[in-house]
């Protein structure tokens, strides 16, 4: 399917690895010019090369911390006009809610709520003026189905979700949409790191933790980041202009509700 994205310009935050990278790859395959981002310059360069080679797209790597004002400024300066913004960032490390310091909580809200909102502020008026804009926030299945130790991640992302629900209605008439994708368990470095931490605490192996997690997923497997990227590209497409302020779980059936 032609997604109507040839020549569109996209910023994909936190995209040198994992889900962000998969979104960048899918948008590049659909014909977008992509700005990719990560803090580690070597990983970022390797990803830029891989995406450019696989798709022929123009890829602009911006090595920066998206959680800082300078990082956001560098990302927004990379393209003259932004058609698609994919908000992503690292998530807060797992921690018992009793152990969270004030500074931990402020940092979690900064990284998973304020950072995406500031990037939206940076791109949205141009999108409205040009009558095309697609904003996709990578949040988490934990917004709907909390996971122990990830309360800060769930709370900050739920705050973002509520915030953009109001914003989405204010720009929908200009063909600007804002949606979120809520990943369940996808096999990325973050999941491996969380599994390694849990394994240490439980006196077992990361493979055993991942196998136990997989048993809780009706699909019987972990998610492939490519599946996630392709949903992102569809939500960015010309055809998805009537879909806004929605939260798409992609979790192999893990969330147990009908709605
Ligand atoms: N994978 C899952 O199963 C899952 C489930 C639910 C929610 N999520 C959420 O989805 C998001 C992506 O997760 P993932 O699994 O793709 O993680 P990942 O494999 O660890 O990749 C994270 C990417 O973000 C970059 N990054 C992290 N912090 C950054 C920062 N401050 N500034 C710029 N780039 C940054 C990393 O590069 P550098 O480290 O070099 O900066 C890397 O490219 C996270 O918020 C995560 O909590 C993931």
C-alpha cells in the first residue's frame, strides 16, 4: 500500500535502537526523509547507515539527549518543516514506588511527559499551517495495565496521554493527528535489560524471566519491533487522517479487556 508519505519529513526521537529505530526504518521505507536520534554517536551512525542502505532514504542523525533543551533544539533545527513527529525516550528504570526520590519523580515526568509536549509545541503550528501533521507518541501498555516497579513510567505517560487528548481536538480540523502506540513486550535492549535486572533479584537467568513473561502473552511470543514500526508508519500515513487521539495497544493480546 502506498502510504502517501513520499517526500514527507519525519523526526523520530530516541531511534538508534529498538522501537524508535523500527519506526524510522518503516517511515524511511514509506518514502520519508528521517531525522534519527540517540546519545551514543557510534550506534546512531551505524543505524543511519543501515536505514539509508536498506531504503535509499535521506537520513539525518542527530546525536543528542532528547531530554535536554539543547537536544530538542538540535532535533527541531534538523529539518526546515516537520510533517511527522514520533515522540520516544528512554523509560525510567524499574523501582519500587516507595524508593522513588523527589528527583526521580521529576526526572520521570520530564522525560516521559514534558519532553514530548515541548517537541509537540515546537512542530504543531507549522503542521497546522501546512494542513498536514502526524504526531505519534510511543508510550506503554503499562498506561492501561500497570506493571509493578514501573509506576513512574505508567504515571508520566498517562499524564502525556491525557494532555494530548485535549490538544488533538484543537488541531484535528487542520489534518493534524496525535495518537499513541502502547507497546506490550517487544524484544529490544530495554526488555533484555529489565529481564536481566529481574533475573538478578530472583536468582535466575534473563532467559528464564523472558520465557516466563512470554507465557503470559496469548500470542505466545514477544513482539518484533518491525511490527511496531509498521503500525507507526500507518498512523503517519495520508490514509490515517481520520484517526486521532487514539491509544493503540500492540501486545499480542496481553491486555485482558474487550475495550
Ligand atoms: N520494549 C518494550 O517491550 C517496551 C514496552 C513498553 C514500553 N516501552 C517503552 O518504549 C520506549 C522505547 O523502548 P525500546 O524497547 O525501544 O528501548 P531500547 O531498545 O533501549 O532503545 C532506546 C533508544 O532510545 C535512545 N535513547 C534513550 N534515551 C535517550 C535520550 N535521553 N535521548 C536520546 N535518545 C535516547 C537509545 O539510544 P542511546 O541510549 O544511545 O541514547 C536507543 O536508541 C521506552 O520508553 C520504553 O520504556 C518498551
